[in-house]
């Protein structure tokens, strides 16, 4: 759980790095984020493969498809609405993970877990409102909501892949799939993959190394050791980290309302983390 929370904290850099990567488009950002990470993760995954893991690799590829959809829609939402709106909507992913786990996968969640999830979602809502989340034209908000669905599906598929794959190997297949899809979609959409200023290239490098390798290796490793529902809750630390990094790196002021939202998120995640698992329905 500590690895998940640390990884989610590093994800707090993602929103500002995507903004700094302009004028790179959302698909180009996704491509370079994956392409930069791919050789590093391939090196980490060497020698970790095991026979009889074809189905798990298929789940990792499914996770890669969902991840591409999530990032494509989220990157697009960041250009159509505020970062607060886009990030707030994506944090709804644990709700979808919990719903799918209960309705289709036979999971049983204790009332204390549901209480913790509601606290964390309420905290994310408070953080979003304090950060300036307001209903905009609607398109950016719609993309953010759809991104949360894709993010939830990605979390479920990655958690399934981690049952049989090591963290580096699962992450390798996710990134390999994502790199190919981002390249294909970017080419089809006619996005420009060159001619960026130096600041954009540095932002893309940081996205690939810090976010995609560092953050997602920690998260992927953590998902192999905790239930997927709990892992999805740990990812809700991201908006808290986004605010803290904005305060440290961008000198953005902190408001009392943000303090309240932070406490609610952390309390909700902690409540879920210390809730004993309920037996699954067989």
C-alpha cells in the first residue's frame, strides 16, 4: 500500500507536465511518454518471464488499450477544461472498480470500505471545487468522465495481469501496447511529433521517466500485493499530490478548503486500508 501511495503521489506531476509539453498534442504526449519509458521497463523486465502466462499477458495488453483510451481522453480534457475538472472526474475510477467488482466479479466489500470510499470521493470533490472545478462547456467534462471509466477498466485488467506476471513484465506489455496504439492514432489524427521547444521535450522526458517508469512501477508492484479495490483507492492520493506539487513548484496558494479535502481523501484511503477483506462470493 505504501508503494501504491508513493506511486500515486508521483502521478501528481502528470497534469503540470502535460501542460508544459505543449504544443505537443494529446496523442503525441502519450506516444513519447510510452516510447521513453519502453526501453527502461524492457531492461527491468529482462529474465522475469515465466511459461504459462499467456492469459496474463493478454490481460496486460487489455490494460494497455484501456490506458491509451484513458490518457487520450484525459490529455484532451486538459485542453478543453481546467486541470481541476479533468483530474477530479478521473478520480471517480475507484467507484467504477468497486461497482464492477461487486456486480460481476463476486467481491464483497464491508460497509467500512464503502464509507472510506465515500469520504475519499467527497474529499476529491472538495479539492476540485477549491481548485476551481466548475461546469464548463461540457465536452471536457464528458471526456474526463469517460477517462475515469477507462481508468477503472485499466486498474481491473492490470490487477488481473499481476496475479501471474511480475511488475516489470506486466508494465512492459502495457507500455508496448500503448506505444504502438499512440503511434498509430497519432499518425491517423495527423498530430505533429517534432518541432517542439526545449521545455516540451524536458516535460516529455520527465513524463516518461518519473511518471511512467517510476510512478507506474511502484503502482504495478503494489497492485500485486493488495486487492484491486484497495489499490484503486490508493490512487486517489493523486489529486492531493497535484495540489502539493502546485504549491511547491508553481507557488500556487493553499486554501483552507483544500486542507479539508486533503484530510477527507487521506482519511478515506486510510479507512479502506485498515478494513479487513470480506470473503468473496463463490
